[in-house]
C-alpha cells in the first residue's frame, strides 16, 4: 500500500481516489495517471482496503480490480455496499475482457461502472471524473436537503407538502404540533383529511383540489380542525410545486396559528385601558410625594412635575410644562445649577447637595438633588428625572447638633485632661505622705494612739495611690489610644498564685481558691495581668456573698489561655451588664465604703485585656452567681500584610 500524494499547501484539497489492484504494473500506471488530478491511495488486496475503510472516511471514488487474491473484487464490492450506497461511494470495476455476464454480476453486486483492461488513459480519467461528479452532485443534493429540512424544522409557520395526487409527503414540526398529526401517521394520507381547513363562518372547506395554477391565500376568518377535533384560527396560503413551467408535481400549504395574535390584540386593548388608569394613578402618586419631582427634556424644558414642585415654585403644573429651567428658577440660581443640568443631559445619573441656592421667591435655600438620566435609542441625552428636597431647616438643625456634640467632646476631653493632670500631680505629695508615715511608724517612742493614727494615714495614702493609679490608667486608655503593655515570657499559673497571695494578705477574711490546668506559659505583661486578676478578685470580694469562696481558674489546654473568676451572691442586673465595662459604672447600687472606688476598675481591666488582643465577658444570674471570663492569646496575633 502506498500513501496518497499531497496537494500543495496553497491549493484546494484534491478529490480522493482509492485504487485496489494486485498487478504492480497496472497499479503503478493507474496511480501515475490519476495522481495528476486526485489524491490517490493504493492497495494490493481487498482486505487492506476494507480494513482502511473501517477506520476513516471513504474516498470519493473506489477503483476495484475484479480479480484479486484472497477476497475477490465481487466479494469486496458486496462488503462495501453493506455500508455505502452507489451515490455515497461510487465503484469502478477494473477487469480483463470478459463476458457480459461478468459485468452484469458486478452491477448486481453494486458497481457503478466497468472498464476493461487494457484501458485507454483518457477513458479511465473520463469514467473516474464521471463517478466523481455523481458523488459531488449527491453531496450537494444532501446538503440542500439538510438546509431545506433544517429550515422547515426551524421556522415557526406550519408547512405541509403533498404530491400531485394530493397525498401528504411532509409535515414540519410546527405542522405536527398544530394539526396533531405526525409525519409518519400522515404519510400518503389525503391532505384534506390531515389538514382540514374550513371557512370560520360558512364551515365550507377551503383547500382547493389539485391541480391549480396560482398561489392563493385564505380570505376571511379561517379555522383548522385538528386531529382531536378542536378548532384553531389560522392564516396562511397554498401554492403549487412546479418541476417545470408546465408540470405541477404537488402543492405546499403554509399556515400559522393566530390565536396568540388575537389574544395579544385583546391584551393590548386591555393594557391601553390600564395604561390610561395607570397614568391617572401616577399623577395622584406623584402629587402625594413630598419631594419635588420633575422631568426635564433635552431642551432644558420641563415636562411633567408634581404638586410639591408647583407649590415650591408658586407656578401651576400646566404653567411649568414646556418652560425653560432658566426662566423658572432665575438667572442667579441657574448659574449655580447649570453645571449639574449639563451633566444630567449628558446621560449621567448623579446626586449632590448644594447650599445657599438663590430662591425664586426670595432668600436662599439648601437643597439635596438627584438626577436620574433618561435615554432613548440613538439619543443618549434625552433628559432626566430630578428629585429635589429643601433641606434648609434640616441642615440648620444638623449644624446645631454638630456644634453641641463638638462642645460636649471638648468638655469631655477637658475633663479627661483635668483628671490626668490632677492624678499625676497627686502622686508626689501622696508618696511623701506615705514615706513620712512609714518613718513615723518605725519610731519606738510612739504611743499606741499615735500608732493607730499613723496606720490610718498609711491606709488612706494607699487608697489614694490606688485611685490615682486608676485615674492614670483611665486617662491613658481614653486619651492615649489604649493602655501600653510590654510583653515578656511568663507563666500565668505562677503569676496567679503570687497575685492571689497579695489579695489574701490585704483581705484575710476572703476565701480564694485557685485551680490551674494545662500550660500557663505565654508572652504577656506580667504587671498588667496581675492588675487584671487582682481587680477581678477584689471586685468579687466587694460584691460577692460574704464567707462564700471565690473560685479562680486558669486553663491552658489550648490557645488562647482562659482565666475565670467566679463568686456567689446577688446577680448583676441585666440592664447593667451591657455597660459594665464602661467608666464610672458599677454592677450594684451598693456603696463601696471600703475602697471608695470611682468605678474605673472594670474599665481598666477591659483596656488591659484589649491591649493583649484578648476578650472579656461576664455572665451573672440568680443561683449561679457571677463569672468573669478572660481569653488571652499566648502571642500577639500577626498583623495582616497591607499591599499597595
């Protein structure tokens, strides 16, 4: 077997021809002759050819030697015809001079033509070209049939064709749906039975009998009687099919269901009535809107406006229609508003506030305006809808509120600065008082009454130092952007034990029980966390049930580490829970006579927890007591990377 010759890259593909011949001489000669006009592929026996045929597209012409080894030409021809007809794959038989019976047998096996060896070159080329033309014409005919079938299947009109005897040949899908007949059911049935068309008034059939010369449409109301007996109003026509000017081979009937058109027409009439009612409703709704609504066309003239617009300008709606904006609002106001008008007419939708706009009836107004662009095909700047609100009064009130809020802010900042200054300036004299009292107490000659006085001085000084420290922390948290911390490796379990020992020394009557679990190591500010723990425990001492234990739990089973402080006693009222961590707030109305707290402890606790990027919350209910829970990440969470 040899490969087909390749055409030049810049030329159209050559028609393909396969040649089967066991004679090398004949094979070479025929190949050389045919290669000038065709892409030739050769085979030495029929078995090779049939194997190739099962794997790829067939050639346009097959030249088959009649006398072949193995599978004969006759058997090969019959095998080919099991898959390809005489048109899709023409076969030219090559044989030695023989009898008429041999040629007849070849034609019966499916051969298209016959040529005897030795053959003339011109005759061979002519016969191959003839078969190639037959196949090409067949392909074009199939293509036309495919186009016709696809066209008929895709159009919305029903199409029925009938032969010269008036019997159905084809129904397209639209005709099948409309008549209720399938093409298989209707095949060779009389067309007047499949497509029963009658006059809607007289009930007389309207399909003319063949032959008739000219196309004709249905005049007047027409009905189609479907297979199931229902009736459908239709429009259509019927025309003869001519194969020559004087030969009519059939007819084609084209029609469509006009039920939808009738319904659309009726619906349009109903919509028109509804539109009129809607326009009246729209006018009512527009007039009920307190915002000024107007339509401005491309010439800067008013269209429809609502009642609010009429009242604001003091001109009737009919008087405003078709008036120029400049003439209505005045030159001074137009000078301010014209840049926005131009943008709206350019097709831009926008919203803006404009202050101190000259008002037609005197004075100035602050307005809030929205332009909604309106466009039409081929005319992008057809106009816009304007929504206008007079915000003069609202803006004045807003300015007053802002002024009041600014004054309150300035007052709060002044108070916080004052607290910071006072607390800072108190530290030195308090330190001197505490130091002097300590020195007095160490003198041996003091009387017992003097010692008691010194102890009261020390206690009062210590309480004042705590208050000053809280005020300093408060000032730093409110004015300094949060409490600053210094992280360092530490063990929260060990810190808890040390802090609670200090609480117990200062409050011998308090019962504090510490439970630790897991790994308490992390990077925190030890002094600040000690302050958190002591504040929470002291808070439990002050407001918990006297004599009941205060439970402290530190859990390090994962990350974050959890710290809980629980006390029994009356619950915190629900209305106070939300603001419990705000400054100057307490969870109870009871007066703290022991420490004279100003209500900054929990605020500072939360500020310290926030500085560690942790979380604190509280639960309190009757019967369960009060529990503060603090969650602390072991390390500072990484800040998300900011990309430019």
